[in-house]
C-alpha cells in the first residue's frame, strides 16, 4: 500500500480510562474501504455494542466514496467486528458490568491492506478526572517549552 492510514478517536482518550485494548477486523463494503483509504472516516460518536453474540460498531461515520457511481453505502450503518470467540466472550462479560464500555480507538490498515479497528474496554472518567487530564497535558506542554529554551 502507498501510505499507512491512521484515523484516531481522540475523544475516547479524554472521556475514558483505557483498561485493555483489542485489534479487530471490520466487515466493510467496497466503497467503505476506499473511503477509509482516503481518510474519510469520523469516529467521534462511535461506540461498540453486542447484538446477539456479535459485536457491532455503531455511529462510525464513513463518508461516501467520491468516485462511486450509483451504489452508495449507508454512512452510519452498523458494522460487524471480527474477533476470536474467547475475546468476544471476555468483552461481553466485562462490557455488561456497571461502569464499563467498549469504545473504538483507531482505524488503521495493516501491511496486507486490510482495515482493522482497535477497540478498548474502558471506564468512564468523572468531571474532575477530565480536569486532571487537562492540567497534566498543559504542564507537560510547559515543561517541553522550558526545555527548548
């Protein structure tokens, strides 16, 4: 492939404590993978949920492919995530506990050109945790500026 695709969900790192991450395959249509290779995806509002025994990613916005003719995919359809059974079972048990959720972190392409999605088992941050994250980030930025001079 010509370039490595990385589409990140920056909001997830701000809103959640990341506990454990998994790499999953994602079932896509032809026009969807072409849009991802163009970098036309948005993960800000995306989340994962179980429907039956399958794990789906919802609200993942993949724009329509610019060069497609009459067949366009639904831009916010539910997409199946492909994981091993033991990983699915672990996520299902942990995801049903109070306070835990499954969030997508990034979409990338591997060396063979397949789209993969990194998902994480996460715990929601409280408001004061978010303020601490902002303070920590700003203090790190100040330290980096001081080291440059």
